């Protein structure tokens, strides 16, 4: 029985050591009055690594630009990146940890399920929180601290449905969506808007995150006889779907919302993406000088074209700058109030790249684009104006 | 001091550290400790199934999830947490018994295969049955409980709730292992044929061990829901079940302290290995492989081996 | 009609890829009692070796495949056996399961850190497009995948049944001790099974990656499916793993079209549970049981 004595002693000391080390690691660097801290909790690994890396790099670029021009109200921005690993559970731990450092604002994440965990924490701490997520439900909980940088699905889907009805003249649509908070939200909003315009849902096809094999989905879409296939998936799954569609010789129009025509999908799907049309909230290919310039500089700095998530991250930091400068002080509660029901024009702050309006829920309104993929490149074919119906303002 | 006294002292000391540790920590540290306590409960449950009854369960995450959803749905509908908690344990006990019975009727490690299938099925039901579970939208605004009018909403108070649960569950396992039941488990693990010849019903006892182990995961899950305050189906996948399995085996299966250590590794090791940056999981995986090669009985076994070497040296 | 044919072809061609992974899985189980939880990563890694060869050495797909085949057989075959399986031979099933779970994590993380966290495009080895046979249109790539997989499976079966080494391997799989008494070089035969497993995985990688794209976490779902296929077919029978793989491929495709996309993964698992309850030796396995 001697054996088990010392076994327990070892176990005990290991346990005590673990706790002690952990305590030591939780020490926080003091914030300097000449700086302002931003926390960026974002997907740097896992399924969202691609989108998160774009966002992070653009945030870094924005911070560099602003600091180079003197910072915000004379204070330099310090940004700290945290990896949510694209998992809500990790995201919760990360944001709890990040808030111990008392940031001025929190940026990210992009995955809706992670955002939904994090926004509970930032709300309790009273920290303004600007996210890249699109799930409609995020801004519908009355959270006064949550803001987007791109369209929520309740704004993008009506635009997409109008486009399908007026331009594509679709009678029936096969909807292929990824079954998570992002995809389900998009699917629910799209189906509602399409039905309201008299367009039939010929097939309603749910797919998995990280799904690799899309052959059955393509057969099902073919079988449905729909005029149009609407795909609402993450980047890699979008590319796999397009490859499979080409493989099986699918000959109907393929339409997407933002992701489907993003640079990453085009890189992966190559010529399988040709002919795809879609609506995008933001695109580096937009014929807007500020965006072109941003894309050029981003590519020069990081060696690849930015996607819409890059633009979102860049805009997010500049929104913080503009609103803070309007207030003339660093006030978190005041920030949240000031960003509701307001518009930031590019004359006021060039870094927002396009005029952007916020409603009382933190949802965004902005002009958007119709695009088509030709020869592996996204080509902008039209500009849709702002919806102009900001809620409750 | 005899062995038993020593064990008690060791556990008491772990408890003292666990009580005092969060006082110097910020919210994040306290959150991690709370997570550690809950993982340790679920790992202890699996330890009973695995370490004492010798059966691999790959559904511990599913039971953790079922417990979390029962607690989340019940408390958001207005039921008291103190009712939801035992309800979650009971439900997981019954479900465990129901799926364990047919699987254990067929011998071998088929329980592992059945539970693997069950874990994926549970995930699909949690995600697809939106009318019941909120589907991918999940369950939000899960309230934290109060006790005798005292709110346990703060991070520290909630941690002590998790710790109290851990102490209660540990006491229960302590009792089970030392009871005639527990001796039957040990007999089963060490020599099933002999145990059977002594009139111990293998199926009944393994089933009981599995059902109790599942109930522990349900109780841990029931406290997990108010800890994170928002749940959706994504945490409760097979990979969490594999993580629980790693906790138990790496910590040391069949020992009372093993699950504490295993759970601490999974929740606290990332903090230790912060300096390795992106390499943390690689270091962890490598360490586990080496450990399994050198000492398959886990860390407690390794400490034991080191001590014997040390004693033997002049 | 056309749909059913296309569905059948794509189901059976993905099923053939699952079968390749499941057969390797079964081989390792038979000879060494290894339940390889890293089997999916064993398919993921060769794809990246091919990519690295194509990018760094600037060689074509075929040469890259050969390079990957050799590297995989060394790393995932011989080294895996020597470094992990052999030292744990007497530790029982569970520690090795844990070690292969850790190995899978290690491989994923290594690829993510040292190659890329992002999916990579991967060249198809077959021409694109669809082939028309009367009213029916099927993908050329599916047919090509199926053809290559069938040839590989037939070759393996021939090897196991018609050659001396193959029959020795079967003897080892059935009963290691009696094989040893009969003078079969057991250690070498066991090594062969590990090499064959690595080769099958590399072939699966070549076939699957053009549509799946190369990504570090591709192995997660593939490994699980191979595992399920092996159990459904019969854990102790190569033929069972083959049938299990094809069956899962077909069931998955037909389920998604005719039953439910949301529950498509549930049907193979329900089949798994039913098989375990009513035919624990597997659909195609022999009743002689092997103690775990």
C-alpha cells in the first residue's frame, strides 16, 4: 500500500502546481493612458481560419493606418488577437479571458455560433462589440452593445430575392444550405423572402459543416427541376459543391450570397465557378476607388487578395475611430448609444470605404453589388442602392 | 499513517487548493476552474465505466449534452435549477441503461461502437429538432441559479457551486468503489470469469456502472449550461467524447485522482503551454503518445513507477 | 432513371474509397489488434505529401503519387508500426486507441502548422465532365475513381489469395500463434499489412482529394466512416470491410436524396447499431469471434 501513498502525493503536488501556474499566468499588463486596447477574438484555426485570417490581417492594417496618422484622439491603438478556433466553447473561454484585460471595444468573431456566445459576455461587461457575423438572430435580442459590419441576413436576403425575381426571373429555386447557425438563418430568411415573391422552393437541401461529398445534393437539385440553385455554404464547402456540380454537368443557373463568389471559393473551385452569379454586400472588386486602393495595399502587404471579411475588419476599426472622435472621449456606454441610428459617410471617415448606416439594433445598411464570375474572376455587374429603411430611427 | 488516511489527506489537500486557488484569479481563471470541475465530474463517471467496469463508452459527450439541454430547457421555462439538476442525472441514467442493456448483452467492446453511434445520433437530434432544442439557434439566456436567496450568478460563486458538485460526486464515487458494489466492480475488472463464478452478474454490474457513469456526465452537463449561459449542439460532438476518454486514460483509469489530473490537463495545459503558441496541441499529442508507450496506466501510474525507481536507487 | 444511375455510380464510387480505408483498417485490426483512430488522417496526409511534391519538386501528379506512396509506406506503415504499435503490443487495446487518437491530432496539427490551415485545390487525375450513355448521364471522374478502386481491390484480393506471402498474411490474421508454429515469418507479414494499409490510404487520397480538396481536417469524417464501414461489414473480414464501404457509400447517397438530408448521417449509424445488436459478427463477417 506504500505505492498508493506516494502516488497520491505526486497527484496532489501536480494538482497544486497546475493551479499555481495558472494563477501566475493570469496577470494582466496595465493599460497605458496613451494607448487604447482593442480585443480581436476571431477564427484563426478550425473551419473559419480562412475568413478569420482575412479579418485579422485587415484589422492589423487598419490599426497601422490609424496609428500612423496619430491614433484615436491622440491615443495609439493596441490590438490583441485571440483565436476562437471556430468553436463556440473555446470562444467563450477566450472572450472571458480577453475581457479581463478591460478592452475599449471587442471585434469579431465571424462565425455566428461563436458570436452568440460572446455577445452575452460583452453585454454583461458593457463593452461595445463589432462582429462580422450574418445570422439574423444576433441583432434581435435587444443587446445594446452588438453591431455588425456587413449585412445581416434579414437585409441581404430581401435584396437577393428581388434579384432572383426581377433579373433572373426564377420560378423555382433549389436551396442548398449548411446546417449551422449561419446557414440555417440564411435559409430561413431566404425561403421567407422567396415565398413572399411567389417563387417556389423546389428543393430544400441541408448539408453538414466540413462536408466533403456533395454528389447526392447535386442529384437532388437536378431532380427537383428548379430553374436556379441557390447555395449558402461556407467557403470550402461552396467550392466542393461547385466542383461536384460541374462534375455532374449541372446546367441551370447557380446563384449565391457573398460567400459563393468570394476569392477563396474562386481559388479553390477554379473554372467550376464560372458563370456563378450572386449578390454581395462587400467585394474587393467593387468599382469604388477606396476599396480598390484597400485591396491593392492589402495584397501588397499579405500577398493575397482580400475577401469581404477583410473589408469588414478594416471598416470595423474605422467605425470605432469615427464614433469615438465624434464623442471626443473614450466612453463605452456612450459609444454604443452613438453608433445606433447613425450614418458614417466616406467624407467623414474615408476608412469606412463606403457610406454605412446603423439602425437601432446594430444592423447595417449600405449599397451592395451584383456580381458574376467570368474566367475565374468576380465581375461587378450592378450596384444595388441602400435599402434606406433603418429600423426604429 | 495508513494508505487510506493518506488518500484522504491527499484529497483534502486538493480540495483546499481548489477552494483557495480562484481567490487570486481573474474571471478567466475562475471560468477555467469551473470547467475543470465539471469535466472532472464527467471524467469520473467515465472512469467508473472504463476503469472499474472495463467498458469503453464514446457517448460521454452525448450525456453531457443531454444533461445540458435538460437543464437549459427546464430552467429557461422557469423550473428551478435544483430540480433540473437531479432530473438531468436521472434521465441520463435511464437512457444509459436503455442503450447499455442490448449492447452489453453482446459481449466484447461493442458498447464502444454503440455509444459512438449514439453520440452522433444525439448531436443530429439536438441540431435538427428545432421545435424542442432550438436547433442550430441553440438556447440563450440560461439563468444561473440561486441558493436560499443567495445568487450564484457571479463567476466565483458559480465556481464554488461546481466545486461543491464535484465534491459530492467524488464522495459518491468514493462510496461506490468502497461498497460491496465497488468490490464487485473490482472483481469484475480483475477477473471476469472468477467474478462470474462467484455469482456476480457481469451484465448487471457493468450496466449499472455505465448508467451511473452516464448520469454523472448528465449532472456535469446540467451545470455546464448555466456556466456558459448559451448552448448549441456544437460542443457535444464525438470529439468531446474522445477528449473525455483521453482525460481518463491519461490521468490514470481506475484511480480516484486520475480523472482530476486528466481533466486538469485538458483545461489547464493550454495555459502552461502558452509559450509554444501554435504548437500546443502537437506537444500535447506527442506527450500522450509517449506516455501511452512508456506507461499505459497513465500519469498516476507514471508517478508510481518513478517512485519505485527512486526507492530502489541507493 | 438517370438520377438513380448517377446516384448509384457516385454512391458506389465514394463507397469504393471508403472501402479502401476500411480494408486497411481491418487489416491492422486482424494482425495486431490495432483500432486505428487516425485512419482518416492516414488518408489526409498523403494528399499533402503529393501537394508538397508537386509544389517543391515541380513534378507531375503521377510522380507525386509515387513519391507520396513511398513516403507514406515509410511513415504511416513502417514507422507507425515500429514507433507506436510494436512497443504497445502487450498494453492491450485501449492504450493503443488513445495513442492513435493522439497521433491523429498530431498529424492534423502538423499539417495545419507546417503546410496550411486553408483548403488547397488538388488536380484531378481524370478528365472532367459528364458522359452520356443513352438517356443516362454520369460523371467521368466517378467512373474513373470506381475503376481505379476496383482494380486496386482486385489486385489486393489476388495478392492475398494467390501469392504465398498473401496466404501467409491471412494465416497470421487468423491465428498468429499457429502461423508462427507453421514457420510463417510473422513479423514480416505484420509489416506487410502496415505497408499495404499505407498504400491503400495513399490511393484513397489520390481518388478523393480532387473533389474533397486537401484540408487538414478532412480525415475526421473519413476516418469515422471507414470505422463504421468496417464494423457494419464485419470487423474480422476483409470482404466485410469492402462490402461495408460500398454499402455505406450507397446508403449515404440514397438517404440524402430519398429520405432526409438533415439525418443522412443517422442512417448508417442506425444500421451500425442494428447490426451490432442482431449480427455482431457484421453483415458479412464470420461468426468466429475474436476477443478484444
